[in-house]
């Protein structure tokens, strides 16, 4: 199975790296539904949002069958991305619920979910 890869030090916005990880993990897990990107640098975000710098991506969470599937997908994408990346299930249980992933440029302050094998 081939993967989408981003050459190291290519000098691009971190959103491209996040998008590649999302695509590769969705393919690896053989998700039954599409993974829909809802925001990168567009939309309305907080004043200093990493979206405006091309370092954040939002993903529709309604397409996942349950909370566990969302958690597993998020954890696996974050594991694939490695240090410096962070994410969460934002606005859980609301119409605005979505997965948010971003580059923070350093180690994660705390694990977001339990490790998944």
C-alpha cells in the first residue's frame, strides 16, 4: 500500500504534513466513510489561531461511527505525526464538534488519549 509522503524540511506549512498523516491513517485503517477536512486556513477561528499560519487542520467528526472510533483515529494520527503536534475532539457533543490537529512546535504537554496499539 503506497502512502502520501512529505519530504522532510520541504519548507511548507505544517497543515500539509497533517493532511498527509490524515490521508495515510485513513487508508491504513480502511475507514468506511470519507475523512472530510472542514478548515485549514479558511473560516473563523480565534485571534491567534494556528489556522491562519497554515499550521492547523479541522476534520468533520460526524463521519465516524462512535466516540471510540474518533479517539482511535485521533491518537493514531498524532502518533504518526510525532512530537510537536497536538490535537483534540473540539466542541464534543455540539453541532460544531470536530477533530482539531495543529503544530505547536514542541513536545505535547499531556497525552490526549490512551495509547493505541
